[in-house]
């Protein structure tokens, strides 16, 4: 795979490693909540682009809107890159977090991010690693 795709995958792995720190962090500290939201959003945004790279460059699938996270997630599901419809829920969470100006929604979603979404990112990393070896 070309270096841009490899760099994107490596960035995804680094971002996931940063998000992992939130699993043992104290949510009562403001920077933990803010850092978790930022790392979650970044990890999500890079993850769907990694999926797009695989769909287009490795599988040769071009008949979807490549600039759309929703389309990419649906195509990745159809092609067994991901196997869980919680990815669409994750997209909704990411979109709502972008408009959470007082941190209320982030506080509500903190546990969901580290307990439900983080393992989905790990599963994706493990599943697509073969394309980057």
C-alpha cells in the first residue's frame, strides 16, 4: 500500500494508543474528558479513512461516496472490514460531540467511548493490520 495510506494507518494506531490512556484516567479532571473527546474524534476520523483506503486500494471498490463517513462505514460493513452496526452509532456520537459546548454530552458518553467504542477500534486495528505488514 502506498505511503500515505501507511502513514494514515500508523496515525490511527498512535491515536488509539492515546485513547487507551483514558481507560484508566480520572474523569473528574477536565483535561481527561477533553482529551478523551479529542482522541476519540481523531481516532474515529482516521479509522473511517483507513477503511476507505482498504476498500479503494486493496479491494478495488469505487462505487460509493468516498468522502462520506456513513457511506464508507456501510461499505466496510458489506465487505466485512467491520462487523458491528455500532459504528454508525459511533458516527452519531462523534457528530454530537462536535456540538457539545459545555461538556455535558461528553460526560454522558465517556464510559461508552472507553467501554464500547475503544474495543471496536482495537478490533479494526487487528483486522486490517494484514494490509500494512
